[in-house]
C-alpha cells in the first residue's frame, strides 16, 4: 500500500506542478485520470484506500480508475 501511495503522490506532483504541459504543450486539460493496473485483484483494504483517495481528489478534477 505504501508503494501505491507513493506512486499516486508522484502522479499528483506531476499534475500539480504542470509538468504535463511539457509533454502536451498544445493541449488544455480540465480533468485528469490516474489509471492503476493491478497484476492481481486488489484487496478490500486497497479498494477502500483508493475510494478515499478518489473522494479527496474530486474537488481538484482528478479521478482514480482501476483498469483490468
């Protein structure tokens, strides 16, 4: 879970600092999605963690998506 939290924080830092504009200089973004892929099904605690993080990020137009 700590590794997942660190990875999410790295993506948030990338978004908040505006570094994405270096890669997409001609694009304007109003929403962001952090998509997470798991090798195995996430545990219940992990799903709860992601739900809480997702709720906290909604006001900033950032969402968490779990890919399959």
